[in-house]
C-alpha cells in the first residue's frame, strides 16, 4: 500500500500565497507636558479632556509599510492646560501577494486596529506616571473612520475632476 500525502508540494502554491506579517510594533514618539505646574495642580475643578487621533502610512519598500497611529490628549482646567500627552505608536507591516485593492483597507483598518491597544496602554501609563488618574481612550471604529475618509477623498476628487472619482484609494494624512 502506498501512502499519499495531502500536503502541497513545497515551492508550488506557498510561494504565491497571500501573507500579512507584523514585522515590528514600537513606540515612535512620546511626550508629556505640564506647562502650568505646579500652580494648576492645586486647582480642584474637574478637567475637560480632548482626544485627537490620526493615522499616517509610509511605504518602506515595495511590500512593507510603516503605519503610525498618533494621538494628542489634552486636559484643561478652567481654560488652562493641566497636561498634554502626544504619542505615536507605529508598526511595520509586510504584505506579500495581496491584491492592491485589499492592501489599502488593511493599512487603514487592520493595522491601526492592531496598534491601538498599544497606544491606549502607553497613554494611560504616561498619564498615570505623571500623577493623574489614567485616561483610557475609548474604542475606535477604524472601519467607519476609513469609510469616512474614503468618502471625503471621493468628494474631493469629484469636485476637482469627475474622472478622478473612480479611484478607490484613501488619502491618509502624513
């Protein structure tokens, strides 16, 4: 009796199989400012917190991209800045044999979704180490954010030139 293997032959289909790999996740930038300390630390009013999030995509090579998720958290008391935290969490992602029309949504949705827990943790830790109650950022729907930016890009393209509206790429700020 002969044994038959159901495993694919090496070098046939595996060489062209689509793959997505996380090469590295790292904290690219982090800063904390308390410009009005120590006087503002004595104010007992409840702080108002403002959070801004942005995504930047930079090609590293043909199939490798850096995705950076930036956030600015500003807490103010009576109109004065209590603290300001700026953080940039980044990752290097490799896309092999993935169709180009699928790479763009992965860069705008999948990669930020992977990076966001690291960013949230670093911001909460930094605020806590500064002597304040940690601020845990709310969950973000990166798919909705991507769709919104895609719609904005289409509207801008159609306003400039009706022919350019067929392009399906999203423009991510750098």
